[in-house]
C-alpha cells in the first residue's frame, strides 16, 4: 500500500491510497465503512444527449465518482474489492454505483479516522516493503503451496503424483520437478520459502531445488510438519519458521499475541475477554493491548471500545478471521485484552 495524500483536520479528512497487493484490498475492507465517502476512477454507461431514446447506444466511459458507501465486499479468493453506494459527486448524482477496486487502483477515502485505523495504514505500508513468504508443504505424492498474506495463508496450488505408465521412480522424479517448478514460479523475485512436511520427501525436494534452481534454493528454510494443507500451514506458523523469516509479519504477531492471551487466561493472569469485561478494564485504564476480530470491529459498541482503549494509552490489534489466531480469538467471543494490571472481579 502506498499513501498518495493525507489531508486531515483533527480526526476528519481525506487519505488517498494506491493498492499494491491483495493484502491491501483486505485492509481496505476493514478501513472503509458505511457512511464514508470514497472517490475512484470507474467505468459507467454514459448516454449522449442525442441518444436518450436509444439507451442501447450508451457507452462505457472512465469517470471519477464519489460514492457514499453502503456496503463493502471482498473475498480472499478474488482480486477485487467492491464498494457499493449512492453517487455523491460526479456523473449521475443520486444513482447507485459499484466501485471495483483492484491491485493498481488509486482511491481516496473521506471519513472520521480512529488512531488504530491510521496505525493499520502505516503497518500495511511497512508490510508492503517486506519479501513474500511462500510455504511448500510436501509428503510422498502430494504437495500444497501457499503464500503468507497479512490475513492468513492463501493456497496457491496443489500437486499430486500422476498415475501414468512408467516406473514409480520416474513418476516420483517428475512429481518433485513439478513441485520445484511451481515453487520457482510462486517465489519469483526475492520471496523467501519454507519447505516442510513429514518424512523424507522434503529433503528430496530440496535436492531438486539445489540442482535446478540454486538461487531459489539459497532462499529456502527447511522445517518439519506432521501434515500438509491448511492444518500444515498452521503448524508451520506455530513452529516459528515463518516468524524467523518475517519477524514483523502481521500474522506472526497475531499468533504470538493469542498465545500470550491464552497463557494469561489459563493462569488467571493479566488478561480478560468479552465485551463487558474488556470494557470494564478499559474504564480502569488497564488495557495494554486490545484484541478484536475483524468481523466485529465495525460494530458501534466495539468501535467505542476501541476508542476507549486507545484513549487509555492502549493499542488495538484487529485479527483476521481467515486464519487460526483469529479463529481462536473468536472462540473467546472475538474481543479480549492483555492488561497492564489485573482487575478484581466485579
């Protein structure tokens, strides 16, 4: 993400951004709320004055519109963010329109900004300067590739050993070469790679990488995992290989925070969870770090809780619901806090 313009008067104002990755679209989903005003270039059907009786002659033109946001839609498997609402500035004011925001798009957001939202933009800008981390999980005859995103792990591809004619060794060699080629494609540039899995298949894959892709092999870290697929990704994250590569990655920080929270809860330490309990801690100025699930962050009572925590010198971390740390937070109600000092029960 790149900040193109920042024009704030107090908490109100305009921030213009350039979308540079899928992660940025995910951040925007949680930065844009109903009632905001968003400007962006878009395609809209325009009828000329002479063609009012022939609407089929309307042509699509590129125009810049300001849309009063009513809904925001984003799916991690897609490459766009849809912002739907009423046109407030530009062509056809008062009509409904949907802005389709993609990687490479520029947009301006006018709203009242909370401190945690401004911090989120700063973190997104910093994350964009860090190398991509690709995880390759492999066992005999099957492999799964994923890219570490700020919202979790995005599955890139799955490879299975073919059952065609020929010796088993021939098929096995072809399988490893195919997996190596897909890793090379996914880890273009300076991307870092974690190769993990049960058994010896990962070592055999590393030999192929050493022989055919020496530059890529120099960026590979080896680790263990008892399985592949989604559960394997979660295991690799817990084991810390990714954290060693990307110490400041968002998902790694979330994993560390949720582990610390659960330890404190288990020992009746400096932690609490639930909106009412966390709100009480915020009233005492005891909240050091507020943990909030992204799906709850736009609720009015949760927004107010975030402001109270920040005003009490705490910080807020919004967890992605797409991956394990957020799912573990959801099991606690989606709102929790690490505390500066313990609060006596009410």
